C-alpha cells in the first residue's frame, strides 16, 4: 500500500513500529560495542602475555591440547 492511500492511523502505527525498530537497533549496537571493546581488551592482554613468554604458550581447551595457538619463541625473535 502506498503512503498516499494509508489512513492517518496506519501511518501513525507505522511510525510507532519504526521507532521501536530503531530503539532495538540502537540497543543492539550498544551491546555490540561493549562486546567488541571487551574482545579488543582480551586480545591485547593475550598479546602482552604471549609476547613476554620466554619459551612458548599453549592452550588446553575442553581437555584437548590446542596446537593452533602454539607459539614458540626463538632467539631470532626480535620482540
């Protein structure tokens, strides 16, 4: 239905629905930003820990040794 054919009541209801959607999107964006900030902080902390490691860092997750995160430092590392 085109806007010109809608009643005032229909247009008002559409505006109310759109405002609710905008409100939900703003809340979701805020939540996303909070999660993204926490992830950045966690990644920074992890890099600091692994960067200071003398020998290496490994991860045991769900009782499984995860080699995808394995990082060995050698004397040629310049960090």
